[in-house]
């Protein structure tokens, strides 16, 4: 077969295996997510049991997002959510777009590599717990899907590259004769009957239903109720349909057909669609005015749009920096509205400065960056100054209003959304399209509402970035710019801030030259993450450095530093480890103030934590003593000093974590220190986002090269 034929066959095999998994597990809805090439995004690849529109809010899920499919991949575990209460407690953002009674499981799809995640949903009527057999079947199905993806990758396929997911439709085995008999049976029943598919379109309408709905069946078939029947054009009724599809539970509601015909709708869903019974309502017998809207008002937003807006609002509350805002708008808002381009700009010195973009080549961004905010010249400037969004469906629309505006991007439609907070402009968000695009009133209303949410997130993000840059600069100023070169010692060090948060870390390290045959190494961790902690860090580092250079023994270095801190009464304590390395005597002497023990790797590869007896943290007891521990320092010995951010794991014993780090160190190449540090930090990164900063100092004793005569 040709490469294309191979890929088509692979896709068919994957779809069949996926559909069989959904059927075999008894799930009502299934979804297969695949990791994007960058490994930072999960993209919906195949869907079964629901229309693609329902999945729009979570079609692209960042791997770092608090969502079941992301947790399953990131933590390589099966995630089970037994009911709606557990969903709201564990995954509140997901619960916003799935406010229905259901149970779900997300399981990692992995083989020789991590491929993605399998998501399965059941009605709430199923038992709230998974059996061991069910879990085993799901795991086996995930392995089968991984094998098919690996085979597809061998043919040049697989991977999350599609803009829209494939929807696997359930098969039907009913013959035409049976269809005819069923239709005759339905027509004999009182009231009306109709059927809609999972996408919400009429597939069958009985004569009784046509009479009750007041519309001919021919005009209804192939349409959605809220499109062909204006009196059903309300998100409340659409939401009932969504509830039936997702929960697979019968749903009922009452609606009024103008002028005063009240109808009861009873929806009965299954894997292929919804059967509906329509009967005159017995609860509403008195005439009542028909609902009406003022002439010229916009149609209410679809229920799907409303859920999407709530989902995006929840996501925007979690972004941190400006780049996070850009990524969220690009990954979730752009696809939701079919846009192909994005520009986020701020006004500075009368110019529009681009702070983030997607879908534009670099040379176009260079030409657009720095345009004047003159309102007569650019639509972005007008939107920014007036606070009124502008929509242009075609380039002709743009030229009529702004004949001098440069059109260098090749885009064909634009939405200029001012980012305004309490009357203050913080920027402008521009969504663009590669083809002409009409902006219906509903879409304009949703985009305008969304712009307000983006504005708040964008303003917070700019403040965060400013504070983060300040914190980073202060942190770097307090740490040594470089470590001294010392004969007989190879050194490497690294500092990593916490993954989340903008505050200043209190971890520090230093290396001190003590003559020609000795050196001092120090590492410490100040309690807290703020300016006070950073200032104290600088004081501790300076004090240790000053006492060490005077030739003070290790225990006394910490004792005198401790006296200084208690005199200053900083209300913060500090853990610290000081090591005196004597190359002439081939000895290393340690003193600890409540700090994790150093790791020692001997030349023969044996690795262990050094049993250093710790004193109390600095700044607590002015009279505290700090015992010393001495170990041999032969050529080829490796020492690793670290802070607790490298080993502390919630729920795990600290001593076990330290032993695990020592075991990890034993398997590294001690001759290359920078890769060794990368290896040790990589172990910590696999645990997920860092909640504490990390300082790491690695030292290897070597015989210095002989001086030339």
C-alpha cells in the first residue's frame, strides 16, 4: 500500500479499537487525547457518543491544567471521578462545563512512549467505584491503543495534528422493513414523537409531532430544534438536550409554543441519539402571554457558548504571566471562535507594542510592532482609546473605515477587542481570520464579554511579570555571580526558583577560597519567600563568608553566625550546612544547622548521606552548639550539597527521599558535573510543579595539574 493508504488503514484500525473500548466498558461517551509534538498540550483526536461541539471547551487541554486527562498523563496514573460531588471537589473547572450527573475515568495511553489519555464517561446510575476487573480492562485497552499508535507512527501517521477531532458514529443494524414498522407504530400513539441525533438534528418527526410543533416535518428534518423553531431558541432548552446526551438519563421540560400552547417534552437518550415524546402540558392550561424579545436585540448565546465562556473564565483566573495569557487565548479562545491569528498589544509612548502573538510570521510582527495609536490611522488605536470593539468581516470593510491602515498580514477578517478595566485601557486583543468571517450578534456579544475577562487576566499577568523580574534580579544579586577557581576542586552549582509564585526565594550557596590548600562551601535555606527572607539570606551568606575567611572552625562559623542572627531578631530561622575542605590533610569537616545532610560519593562509586549531627536552625537559640563531623577527602570524592526543595515530597518520609537521591547519584557520571546536576534536577521535575526553590552545589576533589617549571 502507499503511505497515504497505510495511514488511512491505521486511522480506521485506531477508530475501531477506540469504539470497541467504549462499547466493551459500557461507557456512554469516550474521547482519545493525544500529546502535541511539543509535549505541552493534549489534543482531542477521536470522540464517540457526543457531538464535537460539546467537547469544544476541552478540545485542547494544557498538560499542566488541573483536569483529569492531564493528570492521567502527567502523573501516569488512572484518574477515577465517581460522581458530580467528587468532580466539583477535585476538578472545579471541569465541573463548570460538565454540570451533569456522571462518572468518568481518565487513563494514560502509553507504550514505548507517552501518547496521551483515554477518557470514558458513564451515567450516574453506574456504581460509584471501579472494580479491579474494570480497571484491568481499561489498562489493557490503553495498551492496545498505544500499540496501534506506534504502528501508525511507523507509517508516518499518529500524533495530534488535526484541527477537528474525528467523531466515531455508533453503527446501526436495523433494516428498512423494521424502520417502516416502527414508524407505523409511532404514528398510532397519542401526542407526537421525534428523534434527534447526537448532534441535535431532527432525524424523524411524526405527524403528531409536526402538528404540536406547528411546523411541517420536511422543514424540520436535518435542522436543530432551536434553529428551526424560534420559540425553542433559548439556552435553557438546549441545556436540557445537552444534559440528556452527556448523562444518558431521561430529561423532561415544559416549553410554550406561541401564543399559549404549553408542551411537555420527554427526552430518552442512548448511544445513537435521543427519542422525544411531545404531549400537551396538563400543568399549564391558562392562556399566558408568549415570550417575546424587543425588536433588534441579539439572540441569546447558545448553551455551549455559555459553558465555554464559563470554562474560559475559570481558566483565565489561573494564568500567571503574560505568556500564559497568550498561550490560553491561542490554545482555547482562538480555536473556539475559528480564528487563525492573534496579537496582544499594549500602548507605550504613543505606540502599540506587541506583547504576544500567534499565527503571524516574524517579519509581519516586526512591521506591525510599534504602530501609532493614532485613532484615525489604526483600528487598534481606535478600539484602545474608545473602549469600543470593532469587527471587520472583509478587507473591504477595513479599507472603508481605515483607508490608511497598513494591511501587511494577508488576513481577511478581524476582531479588535479593547482590554479595559474600570475605564483604564491595558491593551488590545486582535483575533484575525485567513478568510472573510461574519461576526453574528451572538458571537460579538460573547467576544466582548470575554475581552473583559482577558483584560483582568492580562493586567494581573503584567503585574506578575514586573514583580517576577524584580524578584529575579534581587535573587541573582544576592547569589554569587561566579564561583572562584580553586586548585584541586571542580565545582558546579545551580539555583531554581519554585515553579509557581512570584516571591523571592531564600535558598543560597557559596564557595570560599581559604588559602592554597583549603576551601569552604556553604548552602542554606531561609524560612519564607519574601523581601525579608532575601535580606536575611544576604546577611547569613555575608556572615558565614566573613567568619570562614578568618580561619574559624566550622562549628564556630555557625555558632557566631547564629549569635548575629539572634541579636538581629529577624523572626525567621535559617537552615545551613558549612563544609571545610582541607586538601593537604585530605579531610572534609561539616557542621549543620538543621540542614539536610550532604551526599558523599566515593571514588569506587559507593554513595551515602554523610551522618552529620545537626544543631538547631540559625536564629533560634543564641547559645546553641553545632557539632562537627569529619570524613576522608580522597581524590575522586564527590560531595553534593542541596536544599530541601530537591528532596521534600508531600506524604513521603524525608529520610527515604534522601536515600533515594543518593541512589540516583550513584548511577550518574561523576566526571561531568553540569550533566550530573541536570540529572539530579530532572528527578525532581518528574514530581510535577516545584512548590519550593532548589539550590544545589556539587564539588569533586581532583589532583591539580602540575605547574610548569
